[in-house]
C-alpha cells in the first residue's frame, strides 16, 4: 500500500475519533500502521483510540510501542502514565514519566514529580520539584508544588518559607493560603495556622480545604474551649449544607443483610488502618456486606490486607463527589461510614449528596464534623459524656467499652521489666507528632525533668527527621526551662524497631489538648503506661482517657497540669508500684477484633432500625 493510502487511513481514523467512534478509529490506525505509517505518533493515536474504546490492555501496548520508538515522547508518556494511574498503579505511572524525562524530555519534570507524590514517594518528588523551582524561581505554582512535596516528606519547617512566599505573591487567592497554614500547623505553630486559615475563609467562605485545615488545627490549639471548637465546626456545617434529599431504593427491612460502605483516604499503614483491620476482619458476613471506597491513589501491605477483607473495593480518588455518591447509591449502600472527617484525604463532601440512607462518622476524626449530612458519630461513654452531647452536630451512638480497637502487629510484643531498674534512671517518652507539642506541654515536661534530676526524655516521630523541626523543638524546650542534655530526639523506624523502642521507656507522657490515640494504644500493647491529662471536652481531647480506662489505667488520668506533673514524678520515684502498674496493663479489650465487630454490628443494626422506623 502506498504512503498516500496510509495517510488517507490516518485521516479517516482521526475523523472517526473526532466523531466519537474510537473502536473504528483504532482499527483504522492499526491498518495505517500496517500500511507503513509505523511512527510514534501513529502508535500514540492508536493507544488513545483503544483507551477510549475501553481496551486498556491494547492502549497500554500501543503507548509502550510509541515510547519504544521514541523514549522521550512526552505525549505518549503522559497518556500511558494516566492510564496506569487510573488502573491503580501510581508507581508505574511515575516510572514511565521518569524514564521519558531521563531520555530527554525536560518538560516532564513536574509531571514526574507530581506522579511520585501520587505514588506516596515525596522523597523522589522533592528533588524534581526543587530542580523545576530553581529553573523557574518566579513561578509560584512550582514553588507551591515544592512546598507541598516537602510537607509530604515530613519537612514542614523547610516548607513554610516556600508556602509563605506563594501566599504573599498570590494574595488574591484564598487557596494559596491553605498549604501555608498546614505547614505552620505541622511545624507546631497552631495559633498562626488558625489565623492563616481564618484569613483564607474570610477571603473565600466556600474554600472547603481552608475549613478542613482550620477545624483540624483547632484540636491542637490550647486556650480555646470545647464550646468554641464546636461552634466553628457548626459554622462549617452552615457554610456547606447538604443537598436536598432524594428517595432511596433501599428496602426498609430491619432484618435485611446490611451493606456497609467505608469511605476513607487512609486505608493503609495509618491510624485508621490500624484501628480498622481487626474489626473488619471479624465481621459476620451473613448479616453484613462490607464495601470500601478508597480515596487514595496507592497503598501498602496494610492496604493489600484490607482489600482482601472487603467484599468490594472501589477507588474514588479521581471521581467527583456526585459520581462517588451515585456509585454508592447504585451499590445499594445502607450505611455509609466516613473515616477521615477534616483530615488529609477527606471526602466528607460526598456525604452532602446523601449517598446512603444512614451516614456516620468513626475513627478518623474524633470530633464532631459539624456537617448536617452526618447522622451519627460513633463514640463511647468516656469520650462523650451525656453533658457534652450538645457539642456534636451528629447524634451520638456510644459503643460499650472503648470505641477504638487496635490491630496488633504481626510479630510478638514481649512485656519487658521497668527499664529504669537496670539503667539507674527513668526514661519518659512521647512518640506523638511534634505539632502536638505546644509550649504548655513542653513546659510541663521541663518541670518533670527538673524534679527527677537523672531522668531523660525520648521524643520519637517521623517529622523529627526534619532537622528544622527537631531544632525548633529543642529551642522551645530550652525556652521552657528544659535541660537539652537530657532530651533525645529520634525520627522514623520500621514498625518492629519502632515497637522495640517502647521497651526503653518507663512512662509515656501524653501531650495536650490533643493526646495520643494510636501511640497510646501501641504503648498499651507494649505494656508501657501512658500518663494523660483529662480532656477539655470533645472526643479528640478524651482519646487518652478512653484508652487508659479500657486498659485498666484509669488512675493514670490527671485532672489538671499540676497533678500531671506531680503524678509523673511520683510514678518514677516508686519503681515497685510502677512495675506493678506495667504488669497489670490489660490490652485484651483494646485488641479484641471479634468483640469490636459484635459491638459495631449492633450499632449498624440500631442505626438501621432507627432509619426504618422513620417516615
């Protein structure tokens, strides 16, 4: 066949593609290639046609052939990367873009960097964004991307100046302030973070990310009351009212097998994943069907295990809210449980579309969402005493015992003797994120060390790998009167090594007003007691109380800061009593997945009966 004939086939293929007939277009492109038009562009166009015709395997083959013929072909690399990302392979997508970049297409630098961010590899994204920023120092969007990647890498101290500059240059854009405020919060500057997010909301009351970050930051901010925090959450609910309800096809049968939808951006090695896995694994599938809606690009070993536990798994990260809600309605979800609230990865906005007859909040955000679209919040009697129900926009459903259940790690956690006996000095510890360590917390810890002259304090968290963040903590601890010679700071460890470090601590010290959740539960598993402060009100502030109560350590809840300091000193000055307290820690109630599953199943059924009884 002549070159003219091949070009004619290519023109016909383009016309059929533009006319919305990708199947015919693909056949024509294949004929054109066979007729001699064996060029990268033709293979790329064949890939586009096959993709649009829902032939993903054929599309991938075509895009890879185009790149084999021209390794630096940016258009084909972007198309293949998008295909892989949509299939749930963000790492593969990033590698495709990185290869084309290495082959010479410098325009792909930012694409590759963003792909590595989507693949949860900010360590690989940061150098690419830094190179792009150096090449375009006046481009605020590139600088913003670099700041975002630094946040993902756990380097908020380094991110703050970049994001502050973006907010200054793009002063007319409320969204430019959002990440600046988030970086301030992660740097331990909660008051400044709140001010920045409030400024963004004043500029644009419909800037939902600013609302999410404001409400999250309020949980860290000392000096505000639970009522004030609740009022801001209710203001969010007024700013984003739910859409008018539509009827559901779900039969109002109180005894039906219930379909429970779980919506989260944290179905991975994350506190949500750790608190979810054991309870989900033990659910009775005769009466309950579990469907996951994962608002995340990739995953890890925890993701793989969770995926195997659900009856259905749907990726929703790239779908608009209305489409996600429509999918849930089509799936016949009876109860939708949202696990992110106002944290990173949230899709709380999906609930505004009334995706299920019953909608609830659990685990991921231990406070009111403020949203009128959320019917229930799952709590317990310790985290939400009766006189605090007014703090919640949702109805409160209290589980018996603790509302949390930690999934034990897949390796043994032997109980160890009190380490101070062998070492001759006490070691206090805190493995919480440094953004929880406000000046009041550091001041209390400085007083404890001053009263126990030989004691040491171990701080351990991923964010402390950032030299700027660690340096800021040291400076603030010293300003609060702390002895830096007795302060040890560590970054991230793999999970087995992380748990090993608990064996080196005599007493864990909880921060306030935002205490530990996962860290306290993990300490209980490891047989190490945590000293916590009674919360100011609101679930988030009472997580330490409910976990310690469940573990038989209710007497480790201090009523105020003075008692907190005095009790820390008293505990380590009585090694015999401390050893007895460690030996008496009961982790069983907090790691009983089957028991939690039964309590949740009763909760699902109670919520469902309530809906069935309503008109």
